[in-house]
C-alpha cells in the first residue's frame, strides 16, 4: 500500500497539490517561453495554438506560476532555512554524487542541496517576475525606458535558462533518488527510505527511535 | 506584404537560407534636410499609398503632427528649432525607418519570417507572421516600430517595397515637391550626396555631410545634414546608433549558451545514471526494516 499508515507522512495532500500545480505551470511557462527564446524551440508554439496565442498566454502562465509558488514559499520557507549542517552537507555532496554516502552529514527533512535549490528557484522567479513585467509589451513596456527594457530582456532570458537548468536538475534528482517521486505523489515514505535519505528527520518523526 | 519574394537575404528567427536566388541592386532613399520645406506632402503620400489613416489628434504646440510615429503614420516630420552659428534655424527631419543594413528589429524578432530583409536593402515586416511581442521595438536603435492597438501587429515604413519591386520609387519620393527626397541605386545616391555636400560647403556649411551610420552597417535611408557633426540637433538623431550590447548578449550570447547548458545537463544526467546507478536505500537499512514491504 502506498498509503500504509506505518509509513511516514512527508507531504500533506495540499502540499502535494500545490507542488504539482506549480510544476504544471512551470512547464507551461517554460515551454511557451522557450519558443520566443530561440527559433529552434519555436515549434513549441503549436502546443499553445500558435505564436500569437503563445505570446498572449506566456506572461499569464508566469503570473500563475508566481502565485502558486508564493503559496509554496510561504509554506516551506521556515523548513528551508540553511543551517551550518546544510553547508557541511553541501561540502560532501560530491561523495554522494559518486554513490558514497558513508560520510554524509545527517540531513533533516530537506538536505542542503534541496534547500539551496529552493532558494535558487526563489531568486530566479523573483528575477523573472521583475524583468517579465518590464518586457510585457501589451501592458507595461511603454512605462520603461528602452535601455531598461533591453536589460530586462537579458535578465529574463538568463534567469529563465538558469531556472530550466534547476528544474532539469530537480527532476533528475527525483528520478535518481528512488521513491522520492512517490513521496511527492502519494505523501508517505517508507521508514527505511527516511532513515537512508533524511536520518535527522527520521529520528524526529519516530521520536528518537531506531 | 504578401507577394512572394525571391530576393530575401535575412529572415527573422530562421537559421537556414531564405529564398534569395534573385540578387537585386541595393537601393537608398536620400533625404536632403537642407532642401526640405516641411510641407508634409510625404506624410500624406505615405498614407495615401499605404491606405492608412491616423485619428485626428490635437495640436500640441509645435508643427509635428501627429506628435509621434504611429501604426498608421509611418513617417513624421520632426521640427527642431536650433541655435547654430548662423542664428535660429529650423531643422526639419523626415523620421521613419532607416532600413539598417544590420537591422536590430530583425535580430530581436522571435517569430520566423515576421521580418525580412531583401537584397535591395529594404527591411520589411510581414505582419501575417507577427506575434505582437514587441521585441523589434526593443531591438530597434531608432525607436521606429509601432504596435497597433487594433490588431497587436507591428507596423513601420516599408520603403514602399511593393512599389520598388515593380520599379517605382517610394510614394514619399514621388510626391516631394522640392526634390529633398531622392531614390535610386546606392552608389548613385552616395554620388548625389557628395555633390550636395560640396554645394552646402560652398554655402558656408563647413560640417555638411552624409548620415549613413556604420555601427549598424550603414542604412538604406540616408540624410544629408548641414551639421553632420551634430546629428543629435536634428530632433535627437542618434550620433552612433548601434544594436547595443544588451541585445547582442540576449540574442547572440544567451541562446547558444543556454541550449548547450540544457543539452549538457541532460547528457550528464543520463551518463551519471548509467555509471553510478540510482540512489537507493542501502541493504543494511532495508534489513533493519524487514517488516516493511519494499516497493
């Protein structure tokens, strides 16, 4: 049973819903945005009923992503505060990538890598929002001087590329760490999984047992 | 413009060759500001030929009417009152698309075929392919393209590409009563400009010269200026226009770099997965929790 009550609850239904809604919106915003970024990706406009509709929809996908992410931010901000142990974890991350976890510092509910990912995404989305408003030609661009519009175009493209890179990494980390996608889909994780990947959180959840 | 052209040398957001079998002569529209009397016949001719009509606006204190280029007014006379060493002068500049040899609009445009450049030098918008993002406005060094509020497409001077294609001069040239606007082969126009500059110099305009800025590879609309050393006095004509570093980074730097990053990321992930394998729960921990069902 995926939802065996013996398993530990990692994400509540609303957290999971919020996550997957954000993921969907990030995909919509990302795929529509890529089509303007580089002619190679222009065929992606076919997913959104053509170039004009893609141009109309993309900024709204962006705004909806922001709103959905803002909920996630408010909810997970405290859990993602970087501690000394997290930086220590990050210093050992190369060993983990090489499949050697013997010397990894104990991770809490989120490890240093996940926390860093969280803050990098916050930074990218903040840049995307600010620059996106400046280059939103239909409603806002006329309010800004041309030099700023040009600068914002670069910022938007660069932070979007970084964001896509982060998302690709995030997806791969989920695939690589077996059962972690299940955790986000169904909410509960096996106790063994918790002890393996998030030992400090495991102890907290099981009241300092095993 | 919907006519098929076989003389396209650049096409926006397209990495393969556009249909360019036919090579045509480079053309130039030369605007001699010293001969312009500001009658606006060119503005009228432009609207007549292109069948555009601007809304009736308001007088805003000077003769510029309409006060700015619009999606319907593809050329506008700009009147500048300037103090020069000859006293107060009225410098009247016919503003509009300069048809740059290296067009910033075309470089910035993300929609395949929404902007093309013909081998005769004309930069033409193909509104049927325009998606209305306004990136051309961001890329233009002269602030020319205008987004229509009616259809969200961008419009600007076509240099009457439809007339030029059948051997006619642009409508503004045809109508100019003083001969301030002339049109023809690039070499002829440069030669004509030289004659005008010699004449102006003999009349005391020591700094007379041609405006054909090289930062954008030259233009296919050129001016003869009485004060070529100070183009900015002609209603802010930029002295050294260029596409700009930001547009360059955006369009030349970021695009290939990011695609490379995505590709390297995906390949790296696959290589990592097949060499290192998945990150699973270790056998020791699994033994501790034997009672749990493994997935």
